C-alpha cells in the first residue's frame, strides 16, 4: 500500500460517508465492519479543509436517512482518525525512504562548497506534512528505535544521510544487507564517538601527510611528486582501515594505486625510509639505470604494519604504470594467489585495497571488468576496499566532460554493494566511513567503495598550472586552510590537544625528515633494495640458461596417468560423443595410438600436478576448449553436475583450478599475471578464445608482462596460450600477432614459441615449471592441427624427449638439399604435403619452435651441412609486415653471418591480417606454396 492507494480509499470513504450506495457492496461491507470494530478516538479527525467531519446518516435501504439511522459519532471519528494516521504514516515512510534513496544528493560532500545540481527537495511539506504534524508524537516502524516526534525522526535522517557522508545503498536487492546498513548508520546518525586517543591519532596522520608533502616541495622545487595535498585524509583513512583489518584477523594486504599520493603512502603507510625516496630525486647513479628502471611514483614496496594491538599485517604495494586502473586486477590476482597458497579457504586473511582517481574510475573500462570479477567463483577474493580520491577534475577535464553519471563511482552500482561518499575535510566522518566499510566487508565478504571528496592543491602535478583551466576552483583552493589546520582548530576548541603538542608533532616530523635528507648527501649512502620474496628465492631471471632441462618421465607413469584421465565415477553420464575420444586416449595410453594435442596437454598437466606443482588455467571456454578439444571438465547429461578427472589423479596431488572466464581480456589477463607473481612454483595459464583477442589486453602485455623485469625486477612465469593459424576464418580469427610480441622481445624478457607436435607442447609446458628460469611464455597454439592426422607424437617421445627450439628435417639431409625452407607453425604441414604431392625429395623443411629467445649461433648450428652461400627461404602464412619476418630481418639481416642469404615467402603486405573470403584465402595459400617451390 502506498500514498496513491490511500488517496483512492479516502475518496471512496468520503463517498460512502455521504451516500453508502455510491460505493460497491464489497467496499460498503468493509467500511461497515471497520466502523463497528473501531474504538473511540481521543482526537476527532479533521476533514480535508480542516473542519471536523459531520457524521453521516443512513437509512435501512442504504440511503441517507434520519439521525436515528446514522452511524455513531464516535465510530465516525475513529474511522477518520485511522485514515488520517494511515496517511501520516505513509507520508513519513515515503520521506524516510527518500532520505535513504536520495539523501546523499543533499549531503555536504564538496570541501570547496560548490552548489550541487539537481538537489532533491526533502522538505516535509512536499510530502504533505504540515508544521503541526511535525510536532506530533510518532513511532515510525520504518526506523529502528525511532520514538519521539516526526521532527526528531527527520532530524535523525538529516544527520545520517545529509551531513558529511552520503550513502548509496538502496540499489542493493538483498533486504538483510539494506537493513544492516540502515541499522548501523541510523542508530548512530552516521557518526562515531571517537576517543581522545583516536582523535589524536587522526591528527598525527594528517600531520604526517602534510609535513611530508611540504618538505618534499621545499627541498625538490619543481620536481614531480603527484602531491597528496588536498586529499591528506587518505593517510588516516588507510591507517584506520589497517587497524580495522587487524581486528578482523587480516594477515596481509595487497594494495594498488596510481601516482597521486603514492610517495606519501610509501613513506607514511608502508614506512619506506625517506632517505630512499629523497635519494631517488637526486638520481645519482644514472649508469645503473640505462634502459631500465622506472620513475619513483610507479614503484612498489612491501613492509610489515604493526597494529595498535600488536598484530602484524604484511602490506604489498604493487608496481604500477601510468595506465592507471590496469593494476586493479593485477592486485586482485595477487590476493587470490596469496589466499590459495596460505590455505585461506575462507579468504579472510588476505584482502585488497585499491586506490583510484575519480576520472579514471569513471572512464577506464577495466574498472568494470574488475568489479565484474569480484563475485565470480574463479576470481573472488571476498571483498575489496575501493577508495576513490575524488579530485573533482581529471587533469584539466571537468566532470561534465568526463562522465555521463552523477558520481564518478556510479559504475559500482552494478554490484550489490554500498558506496559511501565522504567529505575529505571532515576526518571524523572519514573515520566513520572506514569503520563502516570495513565492517561491511567482514560481514558480507563483498567489495565496498569510499568516494573521498577532495581536491588537488597543486594541479595534476607540481609543474602544471591548473588555473589555466579551473580558475574558479583554484581561487577557492587558494583561500582554504589545509585539512590538518582545520582539524587542529576543531581539536583545540574541544580541548583534545594543545598548541604545544601540535607544535611538538610538527617539529619532530620535520627534524626527522631533515635528518634523512642530509643522510642522502653522504657519499657512503647506499639505498635499500628489496630482493625477491622468500617464495622466489630459488628462481631467477636474466639471460636464458644454456643448460638443458630434464622433462622426461617414466613411460609407465605416463600410461597410468593418461588412462586415469579417461576414467569416470560410477553413475556419471558423460555426453555420448565423448566415448570415442576417451576410448582413443586409452589406446594412446597403451602405445597403440600416437598422442594428439589434447592428450599431450593432459599429460603435461597430470605430471606436474602429481609432482606437487599447482595449476591455474582460465580463459573463455577453457574448460571445454574453444575447439572442443580439451574437455577437462565433464558435465553429466542428466543432472548437469561436473567432474574433472585431472583433480582425481592421486590423494596428494597439487591443486588444479580451471575456470571459464567472463568475456574479458584485459581484466582477466591482468588477474592471471598478478596470480603468477605469487605462484613461482606453479603453472599459471591464460588462454584466449582466439589468439587475436589478446589485443584487448595490450596494456597488460606492454606495461607488465613484457617489461616488469626490466622496470621493477619482478619475475613471472605466466603462460599465454593464443590460438594461431591462417585457415580462412577471417582477419579476427587467424593471427595472434606474433610480430607484436617479437617487437617487444629484448634482453630475454619473454619466450615466444609455436610448437608443432604434441610432444614439443608437452615438454614446453613441463620445462616452463621445472627449470628455475622464470619468464612469461607466449604459446602460439594450433586450431586445425588439434585433430590433424600428422600432428601426433608417440608416447615414447613424451617419456624420453625434450623441448627443441629448432626441428630439423628428418627425411631430407641438408647436405643434399637444393633448397632449405624454414618456417614455424601450421604452414609446415602445408609445405610437407605439397612436397610429397610434387614428388620433391631434395627440399628440406625446418621448423623454428622457439622464435624468442633465439640466437644467430643457434640458427647457424641448425643449418650445419647446408652448402654455404645457398639461400634460405623463410616461409610464413602472415603478410610481409607481420609474423616473424620483420623480427628475423631486423635481428639477422639479409645474410645470416654473411653465410646464408635470407629470402622471404609470404603474403603481400597488408593492413589487415587476412582476407575474409575463404575462396581468396585458398588462392593466396596456393600462391604461397607455389612460390616456396618455384624454380624446382
């Protein structure tokens, strides 16, 4: 029932009072019963015009009659009183709801005090409540413990929702969550009663933040620091969040943030020595950083935080590039891995704190991807604290030009979580919001967002002049005292701190910074360096080792494991189409049939799992495989239940995670990269649905995967599986763009491989885990070759073999060859079939299985026996400007060591990877093969 239904009933009742026959029989019976059971009212109800309603009369026939037939006056008064009270109750309830839904729009959030547009009118008279009504004693069932007058109820609502905190939570569908939030906020009027100790702690943290920024600006004039000034409340916010985390038994926190305030956070939260920060400004050792390293406000750090109660929390601040929000899922992946490795099955002991900028939070699509992952089984970390430093401007871009929403945080309404907006110049409101947010996370294991309204005192960076584009904003900023000064004034008035104490805090902090600054001038000073953590102590990067890696395995073990992955529990009803391939796998296990691609992969996984190496694999449709080749997770045809044979190999095997990912590349690849940063002894894999799609995650590859070791000395063994091959499926389903990886390849930073046999694939995956050299691995995986009759390997080669960078021709001796064709991938089989069809027996075909790292010495060694001066033909499916040719041309030149002239056979240069016409594809492919064998 609502106000509209009450208006309708009221109109019916008025009609009934004047003429009972004017309403239906049902309504007459209702009103008669209502009047009979009603008691006497102590206050006669007023009519709409304020007069007391006259008692109607009714005859026996239902028409108006004599006074003898009229309803008793007391009953009439009671009925109208009940209607009146119902209407008042409904109006109050509506107003209560309006405060909960739209009160945030009237809250005092902006420290600069600019008028907010579209403020809703929450005046009682708009909801039909008069001044007389407001003074009535009222007990609202809509608010817990809400006795008193209507005026007192509204005052509570105003204090709760319209002061320095604006709460958005009514979009949450679950009533128990809304009720919990209402109770926590309304019973306290959204204000903590802070002890003197906590108030002083907040002030000290504000002082820490402000004094650090002032000192750095004074000592390093004009240097970029991306100052926190204007948003200093971030430091007490993080301080209080970590204290709460300690109370909630959190043992580790992973943080991700962009530039703004990063140095301040490292100094005052992660306790990085100021000497190390100051030393980086002077940059005294340029020779150490030729071609490497990163700017100081991108660097990460880790340390231990001791809470007031004496507990330790390990904090890891992730390294972050200028592509602001892309660190989000990297941090989430690290958190998930830390939870998995520590056995934190409830995901309570490790949490993520992400610090965003308002313009980036609204503008970067990876934010949506990050939020979408939060409740998915494969990516859940049980609640992230999101803090948005709301600058109210993006560099020079006003919010009206940067987003189509009221708030920068409106994207977060896609989740069933609260969003708290808070005025950054009200530190005690910030304290309330942090306490509430952290308790919400603990209670419901979900993300929560704090939108910290602030400003940038010095513009985008210290060299920027913000008054060019925001003159009004900066006129207001220039006139404002700092939040530290404002809060100090408040505490001085309350007698919670003295001027002498404040001065002592200022003096102590400044002298300490001055001492650390002077220490950097000492010639013997050596900055602290953070080495790889304990989990990484036995792993290394740098150049690829030359020593071979033993990836052999007893053939009996392989037979047993391959047979094991074909066995299903009793009563499990698999799809009937899987019976034949599973039976074939059992024959492969006996050696009766050679292994196909999926069987070799299953054995690589199985041998690693039973050797104690955990495996995590995600990607769109990876459980089944995009090309129906994997079928790692089986579905019962009767009840839909699932069974994963690889999880049932042995009682003590390592964990296996196989998750179909959402339709996301950037977010998911970032997550898996983050996971790999804390999973050195495991296999972490992201598989693209088609290799072409990784271009949606180009930032993750460019800024993290390919360059993290060079910039940040961080290692990763992440595997990217990218289906690749020109088979006429169009320009978005053929090329994993190997030329882009090869263009980024330098200093042995990544591995780019295109194995062409199941055995090569098997040994490549095992080598990735077994050897201690940790580098990201790009595997250009096949499509048509998954079931190609010639793309098979005997079980014995898996048992006794190893991965080989180059596969020489076994049928044609290089000494007898008139021509040497060198290629990689699927085109090898096209060339092989063409050679056989043409009856040619003096053309050798060589496969390069590892495109990078690959040295000219390795190539020369592979060409041994081929007559010097003879041409080597590089054959590729891709156009001239794509594929491996540009890389080969750049690195090996026109003549390999002045011994072998290099020629190219490829499609012509193109702006698009391939044609969209199958017929045209076949013509191009025929031309390619003909050119490879031309003149023979």
